[in-house]
C-alpha cells in the first residue's frame, strides 16, 4: 500500500543551505558594488548570475539606471 502523500514532503522543497546562504553581502561591500555596477559598463555579474546579489542591491542599481536615464533625457 502506498504511503500517505500528505505526510511526506518532496525533497525539492527541503532547504539545502540557510535562507540567505547563497547571497554574497558578507563577501563584498554591497554599496561599492552598486556604485561600480552603475558607473562601469561591465555588468557581467548581473547579466550572467544576478541571484547571489541581494535583491535590494539589484533594485538600487536599477533605480540608479532609471535616474541616470531621466537626467540624460532632460539635459
């Protein structure tokens, strides 16, 4: 007889690291990363593998791009 599915949890839902274990803020200065991403044409990390960068940092970078675009259109 098959086991009761309500008592089992799929292995794909079990965490294999801590909730924030894959983020890199403990390894880099996030503020300097944001500044470098905004001022540098090289966005390889964000284009190729954005997930280790905290979402707050990615949003800050995006907002800086939007403000820069607005300012360039006004001027």
